[in-house]
């Protein structure tokens, strides 16, 4: 896992939710911003893959945004946001192996045909004959 955290910028804002009077005074919510196109940690192909996989989270300027206001402390929210961003980018870079098509063996094909024939004969024998 590549640690590109030096390229991440952080912005703080006032958080809603738990915290009592502290909520109105302290900026505990943290937003992480990372410009995908300007990153020096990834190749062009990797940047393209990241942009494609995370297109719903990347804004028009090409900046990936993630916000957290779960914790009451700014430090904890910064940690949460950084971990989430690193994890999301890592998942977007995963390339699944291509599936290799396989043919059923001759024995399997023959077994399937034989089973169909037996079932057909069984149903044929049920018919009323004069």
C-alpha cells in the first residue's frame, strides 16, 4: 500500500452532532482533499484507474474529497479521513484476474445427455397408451 499522505490537504469546519457547547466553538470536522491528477506517487495508468473507480467522489477539479465528523476531536477525525482515503485508493487500484473460460469435459457432457434421456424415457412411460 502506497502512503501518499504527504499530498493530502486538510480543511477543518464546525461539526454538527454530539459535543454540547463545544460544537459551536471548535472546528472538529475534517475534510481531506487530494488532487489525483497532480499526484507524483502513482503512474498515469494508476491515476486513470483511480479516477474511473472513484469518479462519484471526485469533483470537477479532479480533487478527491472525504469528510469525517464522527469523533469529537479534530486529531481523531483527521486520522479517520486519512485511513479512509488510503483504503479507498488501495481498493480502486485492485485489478481482478481475468476469468479463463473452460469447456465441460466429454464425460460431463455425456452424463448430462444420459440424464436427460433417462428423464425423457421416464416421462414417456407415464403416458397412457392404448
